[in-house]
C-alpha cells in the first residue's frame, strides 16, 4: 500500500492505526538506519527487517520516505542498486511464500513520482492523504486544546478557517 501526500498529514499515524486495528505488529523501517557505509551491511539489514516481519507476523512493515530509498533509477551507486535488487527480491518473497504468515508492506512518500516504477508495481494500492479541510482542522485544534483553559473569546472554528493549508502537524 502506498500512502502519499504533503508532509504532516498523518501518513505514519494512519499506518500505525491500521496495525493497531488489525492487531498486527508494526515495524517501522528507517531508511537512514538501513544504509551503511560498509559494503553488504545494508543488504544484511534489509534481510533482517524481512526476517523479523516474518517471525512477528501478522505484521505491517512500514517504510517512510520510500522515495529517499528507492528513487527512480538513474545514476545510482552500485551498492544502492544492489540494495534495491535485494529489497525487491525479499519483497517478492512475501508474495510467493507459502504458509499463513501475513506481512503487509505500507510505504509513505511526499513525492510518489520520484519512486522507482519497480517499487510502485509492488504497491498496487495507492491512497492520497490530503491536507485537512476546515472541519478536520477544527477537530485537530479541539483535540490539541482539550486540556487547555481557553478564554471565552477564542473561536476554534475561526482559528480553523484561518489556518487554510495547514497540516495536522503544522497545527501541533
């Protein structure tokens, strides 16, 4: 599943909520931790993430900022190319493995056009996560301010209207 949209719209929170609702283990793959300066270590880390997901199945393997890790192919370093091939091979193994293990890969990005087409093919479901409308911003503000003493002159609806273009993260 690919979740895409502007920064701060809650893509990561949505993936966590999906895991909680489905009673799946949530494993967040951090692209920065996956990359190593030592040759072959990144491939071992990729293998470890998939092995962990299989052992803890049912699980959601969440990859944030997937465009940073799997950009459209171009002039990439040999080690990056090998990591991408290893990762895609492991990913394909999830689709072809037998048994009752369930591992779902959910990826998030702000720039879906920058993601390698080979990766996008493995993410057949794609959902845009948009900035909240006025009603959504009002809900976020009410939630954020629920424990704060507010002056009677504070109009949360007016605040929500004045924050057009803000994400939930911006309001926090």
